[in-house]
């Protein structure tokens, strides 16, 4: 079994990397863009559709007229957030992120809220990205429709395996789809707008069946209210997801890390703004009908390139690829953030450990399992997941920018007044959007992260309290090194064998104050037979024979240990369990099951040490 596991792991993950290779795993700006910005870039593929999902059921086709102002408002917010996080990168070149910035400047409580918000956001990022990618795949491949959950989970597992191979290698895998998507989207938008400008391509015919389904047969058509426009804006604002990722991963860039990270962030903002506005402008010209069966991008792609034009399938391929791989932003940042929080003692410490490929493997596995749960629970539907999305995102935005305002006032570095003004504007803007999201989408699902974030913060506090209590309990105290340990050893035996002889010799080598061999009578075995068999074998250790009328070995042994505790109250009890190790893993399933059960029971027994003495069977 160990050999099979090792071979499979090496095949999927690759050979282990030494710790000294960490510096060589640093990223260039081009690869960093593919890893940390794929989420933000990919949101241009579905953010426009999410705006229409809110407006079309009420306004019908007239909803398309609102795309331009709402898109421009999102781009203004994007510019504010990008400039704000450039200040964060400058002030926290070792990797700030909302958690560190909030914790350093606002206090531990706000820092934990920011950390919990980001963890929720990253998990939802994976779920939404995979669901959106799945929608692109099923839009182009009819046989896969109605199998979205299976497709989504498969894609997610493959993505997780790629990330387990390490940061730099995953970047090499994901760079071509990212840049391929940017290129094909520029061609798609440019060619589409050129055709509409020349009059070669006009408005698409309205799909009355799809429109009737989207508007409930026109029963709800009416005037758009401010509340609905707020909801639509908050749906479009998910385009900002992933913008903060670069500030969390500054140390992952090659030196000068802060400068390279800031440049990459600016690239990200520019690319996203152009693609997001381009899709909205083309939708305004083509006026595609919102459909539950096909994405808006796919509908426009068919009209711009033609149904059977290879460029349409290229567009769908790279759209699906970038949407799926956009989850990699979360795979890059969730494990890093978890490791930082774990290092501070607020999450399990295993999350701070790097795996064979210098990635935080445990964090990757946790994120994968949580995301699978969301995909299954919400049937891999983007529109069902999006309302959950923005709460954590804008909570972390707001806390980070507010923390940076206090940082500028406290540190007063050169040109601090300008930085303070930028971050103050960012805090106000993202805070307003957070309120808009909570008010407009609370009943649609925003209540879920609103409840989950405090629960996660409570878990952080509980974990930290546990580590602090354990640390205080195990800390050396006066007299600990002077304590004299008296020792009682109990060797568990069945029949006299070489395995038992090996364990008895080991027990004798410990030179205990009291040493016993203990056997438990089961089935038709008699006390006299057991004692005679032991004496005939020639062991010079006394044998205690215990009766087990109810076939519960562990309870009988625990009762014997209780008696031993009563007789020698100051002694440490060591239970020695002889075990033989067979050649093949599957043979091990035939042996030692009682030993496993006993060790599990005795693990929590006070003042008791359990020692397994293996004997290799040829």
C-alpha cells in the first residue's frame, strides 16, 4: 500500500522539491498575472450576464439599455480598488492582504473578520468560477447538459491536482489559457463592434420562448426601481473578485516583489476594464436574449463569428478554460491566507505546512472539499451562487482600506496624505457597495455568508483558545526536570511466540519497577492451559490471566489497568503491544484489528503510555 500510494502521488503531483528551491519558484509578472489575476479577468465573461439576470425578468429587453451606465459604474469602482490596493502593496511588501492590514491597524477582531471574509470569498470564487466554466462547456456541447454537477466536480479535482504540483508549474499550465482568452476576447469584441459599426451585423431577433421563460410570460414586466438597479450593480460588481489577490501574494513575485506585484495589478485592472466594457458595448448593439440554456457570450459569439465558424469554438474553449482556471486565484491565495492565520494560532497548524512541491497542500485540499460541497448543494448554477459571493469580497475590501487609512496616519511615510486620500475613498466606496449588497441580496442568499463569517470567526477564537490552553499546560514548570518516574509495564500477550518474546525483551530493557505479562481468556481457552503454556515457554515474567465473559478485550484490560493504578498510584503505566508486520499491505488487513481498537481506547487514558513493538514477518 505505501508503495502504491507513493507511486500514484509521484505520478499526479511530481517529485518532491527541496526547501532550498523555494526562491526558484518565484513568479514573473506574466506568469503572476495568469495565477493571481485569472479570476478578475475571467469575470468579464459572466458579469454582464449576471446584471441581465436581475434586470430582464422585470424590464424585459429594455434591460439592455442599462448595461452601459452600470458597467461604467463598476469600472469606476474597479479603478478605485486597484489604486487602493497599490497602496497596500507599497506599504506591505511582504504580503499584506486584508487579514494582515486589518489585524495590524484595526485590531485582532477586525483582522479575523477580514480573514474569515476572504476565506468565504475564495471558496465561493472557486465554486462560481467552476460553475461558470461548466456553463460555457455545456453551452457548446449539448450531450453534457443536465450533467453540470458531475462536469464541475471533475474539473475542480483536476484543477486541485494541478495546484498540488506547485505554484510555478501551475502557472505554466494556466498562462496559455489566460492569454489565449484575452486575445480571443479582443478579436471577438473588436470584430463584433466593427461589424455593427459597418452595418454588417444588426440586432439579433428576440427569442420569444427564452424571453417568456425569463420574464414569467411577461407577468412581472414593469419599471425598474432603484432597489433593482442596486441589485444589478452588486451582481456586476463581482467583476472585482480577485483584484485583492495580488496584494496577498506579493512575496510570490520575483524581486523587486512589490514593484512587480503593483505593475501586475495595474495590468489586471486595465485588462478587466477593457473586456468588461467591451462585452457590455457589444451586448448593447446586438441585444441578445437572456437564455437559461446558453450563455450571453455564446449567443453573441454565434452571431459575430457564425454557428459553425471555428473561431466560435475557439472563443468557447478559451472562455471555458479561463473560467475554470480563474478558480486558480483562490487556489493560490486560500492556502497562503490559511497558512498565515494558522501561524498566528487561529487555524489548525497543519495548514501552515508546505507539501512535497512547496505548496500549502492541506489548504488546497480543504478548499477543494468545501467547493465541492457548494457545487453539489447549488447544482453548479452560477446565478444561485452569485448572491452569496459579494458579501465576503466587499467586507474584506472595506476593512483593508480602512486599515490602510489608519496605517498612513500612524506611519506617515513620504506622500502619506495622497495614500490616505486614496484608501479613504476606497473604504467609503467599497463600504457603500457592501451595504448595497447586503440590502439588495440578503433574502436571495447574502444571508448565508453574513451568518457564516461570524461562525468562522468564532471557530478562529476557539482554535486559538485551545492552542493557548495547551501551550500553558505543556510549558515547563518548576520541578518538572527533578521529578522521579516510577514505571509499571504491562505486556499484552496471547500465546507464547517469537513476537511476544521480542516484546518482553523490549519491556525488560526499560528496567521497570513492576513488569507483568497479561493475557485475556476468550472462547474455550482455560486458565490452567494458559498458565502451563506460559510456564513451559520459559518466560521469567509473571503472567496475569484475565477472564473476558462478554468478549470485550479492551474493557477487561482497562479494568486491569485501573487496578494497577490503585496499587501503584505514583507509577507511569506503559502498555506494550506486540505486533507482527506482514509483507503485503493487503495482508495487514487480516491482523492487528484488536490492537488498533485498544490503542484508540487507551490514547485518552491518563498516565498511560502505549508502545507497539513490531516484529517483521519474513
